[in-house]
């Protein structure tokens, strides 16, 4: 019998309620899935990132087959295959009447599929709360795009944390209450996040990944990520029960040996579509409404999903493909080699990078204000740091990673994502963590043998981009502080920063 629809399921489109399944007829249609080397090697992917995709894909494959559906599934091997070549071969063999796919999350993938099958039927992604065309409408006529205004629109539209037309509590944003630190006492006993021992299928994947990708960064020793909807729901409940109440106050805090703290670890499940964001948002709001979580924590968590997550996707599709090439600060320094090893005497970077290599995970402040901040002030070429983030984090899909890296972290888009560069001295890291304790560098010093590289590079960054930054009103205070430096101090900082950059070029 001729095949009517060949339904293409991508590795980050594992939604059991996919719009592609609404009209699926097991007598006429066929599901197509492929594991290909290209998707793990176009950036040098962390072993855990490869494993979570493959395991989640195989679990969906087996679930669909248990429904009696035909699934044409290509398992990965050492051959240099691509998604496009595998699909092209399948179309030639089966000659389906129609090929269908949900909107890919990666521009590169979308283009390759259209090249193979120009008539491919691309279906709107109902997983997200804001359609791509709706975001384009939001952006029309605006001189500047800002997440806060988009977020308010989404709150109104979906009546999330609203009392009629007003926000619950009278404020839209409780970010000022989400900057707590642990102080010298440390975080104490932090509730455990949900952990999922690999089942037989996942263990097979882990063995395969260790064999095929032995030279790739990271380890699988700590692999415990959710790979099914049932596990994703368990992870959500564990977060709501144990960590949501304290999430808001400590969401920006960092501590050695505490990779997860009060964070949800749901980004993997959300980005692979193992759980629906509507479910997550509603469950969090219910905890506030029932008095089980404070408003600041609940709003801060919901803002990450209803606000930032939807916003960065809109930015990505509004500005691609040119967005990936942006480099407004003209940064060209190579990414230091220690980003792949963690071997540096800067304790904050070592802690964040070693954690990343161990777990494939770091929370948003570790990414923005440690690894990202250093790269920004050093002047790393944006594409290199973008490819590192895309490679090393298990939750990385380009639609979410690229705007957060190039825009929010590196200011390479010149202000599309963020209204100013997020730059700070080592004193910020000292305040928000214990990383500076015992470090050979002093965050209060900008020159000399003990000068903290973050502090030195902070002042150097402000001076290197003086003209641009003085035109930004949000940088006025920081630029006035530059003016208070003596000419001798400025020269000393710049000379030491130049020498520091040269010393790192040998480790790139």
C-alpha cells in the first residue's frame, strides 16, 4: 500500500501530543526518525548531550511501536551520515505522497530539510505558547524589543498570575527579591532533585556513546536525566515539592560542590518536549495559589518559561540566519583551551567548567556571569563561545542557546536581546558564591600579581569600548567610575590585560 504521510520526528520534537499525530493513520502513514553522526559532531557535543537525545528518541520509538505504528528508525553508527542524506534516501525508497515535520528548532536543520524536500509540510509547533508569526507581530513597529514587555503581554494573554487585569501582588516582576546569597554559612542541606537511574535502553545508549564518542568532552558517570514524559512529570513534582519555595531567593547564588541547588533541571525535558510548558506553568501557579510557594519564587520561575524561553525563540526566528554571524563588539580572541578541560587557576571558572563537564549542566548565572562574562570581557569571538555552549549543555538547542549566548551573554547583537552588556568585576562572583575563597586572585585588585582577571578585564572592557558604552544611558554609572581612575592606573590595567590575553593565546 502506498504511504500517504512520512512523519518526520526530530530529536528535539518528542512531543507525544505532536500536531503531526492528530491525523496519523497507522494504515496509511509512517513515522521516520534518524540518529545521525552530524547532529553530534557539527559541534563537539558533550557525551551527556548526545546520550539524552538518543535515549529520549529511542524511548519514543518504542512507545510508538507499542501503539502498532510503523516507525522507520535509523540508528547511529560511525558513518558520517547527515539528516538530509538519510531522509533523501528514505523518500527515494518509499515515495510517500507527503512529508511532514513540526517547525525545527534549528535553522540549519530547517534549511537542510527544505533542500531535500522543497514541498515538505512544516506544521506550527503547538508546544510553544507564542507562535513565530505572533512574535513577528509583537516586534512590528518597535524601536527596541524588551523581554519585560513581551512577558507582560503573555501574562495577560494566558491569565497567568493575574487578578483580573492586574498582576498578582501588584507587581509584574519580583527580580529584586531573587538575588539572595548564602553568606559564609553556605546553603546547608539542599533537597535532592529528581534522579533517574538509567534503564536497560538508556544503559545501551550510554555504552554506545562512550564507544562512538570517546574523544568528546564530558562524562556519563552522573547521567540521571529524565528521558520519558513520566520521568519529566516526576522531575516537575520533585521540584515543586522540595525546591520551588526557595528557588526565587537563591536562583542567582552559586556554591562549590552544589551543581543544582534550588533549580528545577526541567530545561532538558522542556526542550526535548517531554513535558509541556503549559503544564509546568499551571502547576507552579497552583502552588502559589494554594499557599505552598511564595509569589517571588513562583513569578521568578514562571518568568523563565513564559518570558525568557518564549522570547528567545522569537528573537531567534526573527533575526536568523544573520543573527549567528553578529559580532558588534568586534571580538576575535580564540576561546581558551581550558573551557574544554577546566584546567585553570581561576577557581570560579574551574568550578563552573568542571561542573559542566561532569553533568552537562550549569545554571543561568554560572553561564551568564562566570563562563559568559569572562569570554565577553576577554573578547572571545562570539561564534566560538556560542559553539561551546551549544556543545556542552544537555539542554542546548540552537533556538534557545544562540540568543542567550550572542545576545544576553556576549552583547554581540549590539543590544537586540539586552539593553546593556552584563559586565562586572570579580566582586560580583565573590558576593554570589564561595568561589573566591582560597583563590590566588583578589577580586578587589585590578593590577599586580594578585589581580583578579575578572576585575582587570572589567576595567579594560569599559575602556576598550568607551565610545559605544558612553552612548548607553544604562552604563552611565560604570563609565563615571572609569573616569575616576588615574591615567597611570588605566595604562597599567590595559598593559596587564594585553599581557594576560597573550598568555591565554597559547592555551587556545
